[in-house]
C-alpha cells in the first residue's frame, strides 16, 4: 500500500517560531534505513508549520514506552533551508530504551511528542570561510545539518569533513553529503 503524500499548504502564511518551550506533535512521514543500525526518521508537523532552527540544534522526544515517560534528545539531521520537514538520524544503542523503540516500533503515520529546538552548537553562530568538521559515530548528525545548510545556501565555504565510523557501517557520512556536493562549485566538501 502506498503512503499518502505529505502535502503542506505551501501558500500559507509563515507560522510562529518553533520554540524549545513548545510541545509539538510530529508525524513520521518516511523512514530511511541508512546502515544496519542507523535509521533516519522524516517528521512533519500536524498543522501548518515552517520549521525554523539553527543547523546543529536538537529536539527532545517525549515518549511513553511500556507505560513510562521517557525523554531523549536527537539532533535534527535535516536542514532548515528545507523547512517543511525535519529529520532525526538515530543509531541503535545496545540495551537502549528509546533508540531501539524508534527502530522497532516507529512507523510511518505515527505521531511523536517533541519539544522544539535547543542548543548552541552551530557553525552559523560563528560564520567562517573555512570549516573543519570532526565527528564520530552518531555525532555526525549536527554536522550533516550544517553541511546541508551551507550547500543549500550556496556558501562557498571550504569544508573539510572528517568522520570516524566502524568499518562497513559508515554509510551515514556518505548520506551526509549534500546532493551533488562533490560536483558543485559552491560549498566544497573533501573526502579525507
Ligand atoms: C544533545 C544530544 C543530541 C543527540 N543526538 C543524537 C543523534 O542525532 N542521534 C543519535 O543516535 N543519538 C543522539 N543522542 C543520544 C540520544 O539522546 C540517546 O542518548 C541515545 O539514543 C540512547 O538512548 P536510549 O534510550 O536508546 O538508551 P538508554 O536507555 O539511555 O541507555 C543507554 C545505555 O545505558 C545502558 N543502561 C541504561 N540503564 C542502565 C542501568 N541502570 N545500568 C547499566 N546500564 C544501563 C543501556 O544498556 C545502554 O547501553 C543525542 C544526545 C544528546 C544529549
């Protein structure tokens, strides 16, 4: 059965800013398997919303799992330059409550409670002409967002992106490259 298209009202007036104090219901509209233990969950607002946040910021999921409330932070791996949807990219943690629940139980069409974006870790707070992005494992997600945003904005910043991952599980940084970044004349990404 095909999934109904998520169709936001693209002509609607801009919505209120998305705030860290604000509870929001997000609907899962797509799930991508990135590696054996990493999935990206694409999330949409239920009502009209244009998501505004700094690349590198995180949201806090508020879940009920086995009758208990649990909160976990996940960085937005999406870019605010594409504001109709957000995504989180979650690595399974052995024995972990939330990461495994998301991998095993979250399905397209399900809703999640979340608090809006927080955090100061963003290169957009300290603009520069050259960036050295260093990450390991699931720590790649804020840098994915920053790289995608710089690319979408036509930045000519020179970015060196060094990522460490377990052998054979390293598909995440490949996905992190903005579409066409290797061939593009704007934001320059180097594979090291
Ligand atoms: C700002 C921020 C951004 C983040 N962004 C991302 C992201 O983009 N992607 C991502 O994948 N993760 C991210 N994380 C990590 C994420 O928030 C979770 O910590 C992670 O998914 C693990 O949560 P969990 O519920 O699966 O594991 P938990 O249930 O919290 O368990 C973690 C580990 O502790 C062990 N454990 C739990 N309880 C006990 C106990 N009583 N005794 C001994 N061991 C125990 C578990 O077995 C497991 O190995 C981020 C964290 C922060 C703070």
